[in-house]
């Protein structure tokens, strides 16, 4: 160490002086790097319950393809389609990106949540300036709720067998 730390106040002053790599990039005026492949697509993975969605976005007409099918065919319920489009609407990018999704596992509701999470992460990878818009809406946070496991001695996760006094 260049400086000797003898008390907590010295330690605090050295920590204040130290800068994170993000701060040094911000001072140098560098923009965050966007992650696009050779074809101009951004990739991200979204998860919800047991569903995992692999999402690619690229500039286009706003078409969403899920497992080779149109979104209206794959997600027949309007609520699920609304969930898909939430990050695009929040970022004012609805109709500007084509979205190609491969989703496996879980049910339709979990898959829709996984696709929403994946689209949000792909938008941030494509355009890092959208992070402050999507983060407060909770689109970048994985929903940690999953089905509780079944315990031994119980017919279900929490249900007990009927008690008999006699």
C-alpha cells in the first residue's frame, strides 16, 4: 500500500479516493459498449419460474416470433401478449424491433414472463441508454418466485394429512 492506514478515518479517506472502473470510463467520456453480433442483433436470456427464453432483437417492423410461430398464435391470451410488449412500450420502441424468441420449460405464464425479461435485457444490450428507463419498471429484475417443493410426510408442499383424534 502506498498510504499507511492507522485509523478508520484514514481508511475512509482512502476508499473515497479509490475509483471504480465505471467512474474512470465516465470521466474519460466513454459511452457504454453495446453488445451486437455481426448481423446487428442483440442477444439476452430471460428467466421466470422454470421457463428460459433466448431472445434476439434487431431493427425491424415490430414482428415477434416465438418458437417459430407468431406471438398471437403462440400466446393466444391478450394478457400474455401485453406482458411481452411491456418493456418495448416503456422504452418507446414498440414496432421498431423484430424479436426472435426460443423459449422452453414452464407454462405459458412463466414463458411470457421469461420472454419479457429477455426482451428487456436484450434492449439494454442493444441500447445501453435504455437501462434508466427499464430498471425502475422492474423489467431487468428476475422474478425469484418458484413453486415450493413437496415435503416428505405431507401430501403436498404444506398440506398435512387430516388429523384424527380417534
